[in-house]
C-alpha cells in the first residue's frame, strides 16, 4: 500500500502517469502485496456486472411484450432503450473519477442498490412513463457500478492475474449476453405476453440483494488508492469538468439514440463537439493550476490507452449491431419468436465466454496479436452469415446454419474485448484507473450508439425497397466496414507494440 505521504497525482512528473513505456510493471508495482480476499471481491463484481448486462440483453427481445402489456407507443419503446443508454453513458467517467477519490466500494454498493430498486420500479410500472423513469434510474445505477468494477480489478490484480480477472469478466459478459435473450424468451413463453415483461426486470432483485450483502461482508473500508480514509487532502472531483463532459456525451449520444424527434436534433452534434473541446481546455487549465482534473489528459500520450480506446469504439460501432440485426431478421423478417431469436445466438455467446477466459490467461504472452486474430474471426463470421442469409432466401440452406456462422463472431468477442481492456489500461496509474476505465467504456457506448443508429437506418432503408434479406445483408456489410477499420488500427498498434518491445528499457 502507498504511504500517506505519497504525493498527489497532479504533482508527479509526467512519466509516472503510466506503469512503464513497454507495458510491463515498473517501480510503482514493486511494493504491491496481493490482497488475500481479491478473488472473493472479484466474485461480487462479477455478480453485479452479470445482473446489469442480463438486464440490457433481455430487454431487446421483450419490447413487443411491453408494447402489449402497457399499450406503449413506438416512441415509448424507443425510450425504454435510449433512456437507459443515455443515463449510462453520461455518468461513466464522472462515476469512475468519484470512485478513484472517495473509494470504489461504497460507490459500487450504491450503484447496485440504485439498479436493484429501479428494477423493482420497472417491474411494477403502471404506465410507459413510469417504466421509462425507472429505466433511466437503472442506467444511472449501471453507470455508477461499472467503472468501479474496472477500477477495483486494476486495484486488486497485477500482471497475469489481472489478465485472468479480465478474462473472468469477459466470460461473465458472454454468458449474460447469451442468457439474457434466452431467459427473456422463456419468461414470455411461460408467463405470457401480457405480464411476462415485468418479470424480466424483477429477476434482477435477488441477484442485486446478493451482491450488496456480499459486498458489505467482503469489501474493506479504505481509499481507492490504498491509503487510509484519513488522507482526504487531495480529493478533488472537478465538478465543472464532470458537468462539461456529461453534457458533451449527452449531446453526442442523443441524436443517435432518439431519432424520431426531427432533423433539428442533429444540430446537437456540433454543440457536443464544442463542449468536448471546452472540456479538454478546462482539464488542461485545471491541471496547470495545480488541481487534480477529472481525467488527466496526459494518459492519451500513452499509446496503449489511446489506441485501445479507438479500437474499442470502432469495434463496438460495428459488431454490437449484429445481434440487433439478427433479432430483427428472425422475428420480423422470418416471423420467428423471441425464444428463437435468443437461441440462435447462444453458441456464439458461450464461445465468446470461453474465448474471454482463454485469452485472459494468455494476454501477456499474446499481446495485441489476439485482437488481430479476433477481428479476422469476426470478418469471417460476417461473410459466412451473409452467405447463409442469401442461401436461405433461395431455399438452399436453413437459417439455423447461423448457429455456426455467428459462433465465429462470438469467439471474436472473447479474443478482442478482454485483451483490449487489459492492455488498454495496463499503463494507467491507479489514481486514474476508474476515470480511465470510464473513458474506455464511454468510447464503447458512443460507438454502440452510433453503430446501431447508422446500421439499422441502412437496414430499414433497404428493407422498405428490397425486403428483409437485402436489408440484413446491407446492414452486415456496413458492419464489416467498421470491423475492417478496427483491423487497420489493431495491425498498426500491434506493429508499434512489437517495435517498442525491441527497444532498450526507458525508450519508446
């Protein structure tokens, strides 16, 4: 643990912002003593992440049930998705920074509690407005707990163990993505369309209670950076920075998640870019005044962090849309059920979970090469899926061949997301691990929102003229373009990392 006399991060020289230029632990890691309860702490984090992600994936297949049960309009259904996405994306970085300063454990518990209570409110909602307010609060709870989980993995794990911890996180992500649609379809099947959607929210409650109880038992009351709670002098939340970044993210996300308002909403994009520029100026000015900014922008000088954030944004911009397109195609294009839409992606999600576990154990050996292989697997899966859709349309193949082709995309998830998260945050100092994790997750959320908006818009535009087969092929083709762009960045970064590893220590 660091002594109480450790200097505040803003007063340290630039080179101590990262662990080491070559990505290997430096002097900052030398005194690290592993916490004997770290794996129990990880288990609590994974339980909460599982709950929050199941809630996201389950909603995608129960929207028709919500529409029937509450008499919701298409606009109401849009806000069931977008209200959660906006609240989640806007608070990520500020929540991560708050955890860095005030302690991640208490904020994690608060996030889980808010998520659990809002799940009760969603499940008991009497009308669409009440449901959307509850979903907004769910998004806030999820945005509060997620960066704490990333920060605590950075805090409690080092080296190969950190890769295994992120591998476990990736496996939970894969399993939750698999179980969500399947569980949603089963609940609708057994409870009924009218009331089944309520139970897709209420299933979160026992999981949330379990996570809170275990956190209260196992989390230790200490500062996020390991110092005692008495060391409070350097706490600085940078409230104006938090407000500026939150407004910028809101302005950048809103046009993509709320598309039924009219063309004027696109005027928010230049406004969001201006707010982002103002926030950047403020963070630099805040640090020059000797204060601790919400995000120390010097972390973007670290190639692993900046390149990894771009890779995350581009990849999520493309591949997240695949599962939306597949659900639309199965249910609206082919007249299938929510359960069938959930089943067809199950092998992909399970393979993704296994690949996350596998790549997490080998991330320090494989480095960025795993990410390149994963991107190639995603491109292969996209090409084969397009072929199956074309052949199904002419009666040559069954659509259930997508169980196989989508598996290549699922495997790619595990080979890309876990290593990229580990390597992107490897050189970020502990004082900023929460806010840096929030930046990484924000790039994923913006990529997801932009990708789903653009790719589904292309698909619906083509569907109106040429039918569902052409629409899904067009959507998957646009997805492939985003994945190719990700491949270009990943190849460049892998080459840079390879050259850096050959240089003498202290040079990059």
